């Protein structure tokens, strides 16, 4: 995580932006078992969804929400295709198992995933 900072010549660093965003983002993406290369895009969709809602920009909010929901749907479908799955693998797989057992609805599973990503973005966009 520090290597990109050092590659920038070691100049002034906005610590809140450079360090506090990647760490919680990485941890939450690990909980959900999202590919590392996908988490920057997930942050963009989540941020745009929130920004669109704040600015009463329905097109931005709805477009980002649809993209994020579609992405989560794809991730869930990938896990469904690997049955039987080990629920201890990650949080998303555990949520999927709860849906299979009728303890959660599909919309609740999607909502839980979005809530985690939304929380990470809200907490860490303060310094951005």
C-alpha cells in the first residue's frame, strides 16, 4: 500500500486520502471476496450513487445504482455456479446461503452488500 506513495517521489501526502481509503476498502472487499481489481470501480459506483442522491441528480444516482447492483448480481451468480460452496469463505457467500435457506430475500442480500460498500465510501470520502 505504501509503494505507490513512494513512487510519487515522496512529496506531500494527503494521509486521509492516501491511506485511510484503501485499507477499509480492501478489508470490506476481502469480506465480500470481491476481486482486488474491482474495488476501485465499486467505490466509483457507490460514490456516484450517493452524490447523485445528494445533488438530486436522479440520472447519476440511478445509473450508478444499476451498475453496482448488476455487478453484485454477477458476483452472486458466480458463487451460485460453484455449489456446493463453503459459507465460511466470505460474507457474500454466507449471505447467499442465508437466501438459499429463506432467512434473507434476494433484495436483502443485495442490500447488505450495497450497505457495506456505501458505508466504506461515506466514511472515506470525507478526506477525498
